[in-house]
C-alpha cells in the first residue's frame, strides 16, 4: 500500500484490519501515505495486539518526533 494517498482515515481502518483474526500479513508497507501522528496512534494501538506483523514501513508519513503523543 506504498504511496496510495491513504491518510488518517485509512489508517484507522487498517488498524481495525490488524486486529481481525484472518489478518496474517507479516510485512506492511504504508510509506508515503500522509498518515501523520493521529493515524500513527490508531495503528499503534492495533499493532500492540497483532501477533503476525513483523515489519511495518511508515516512512514519509508526516509523523513528528513526538510520535503518537
């Protein structure tokens, strides 16, 4: 899903997908999607519960140094 213009709302949907029992991706590339800190927060909560994801690329998403704070 690299550079697809997904944005914050899509990050929330992807967060819900990460918690679905049939989600079994090990790698997720979300680079260059303008997810921002708010979208990162939505993803981070889901990632904590996910047991299959090994790697996630969030490069170039307008995420500031304070992360999801």
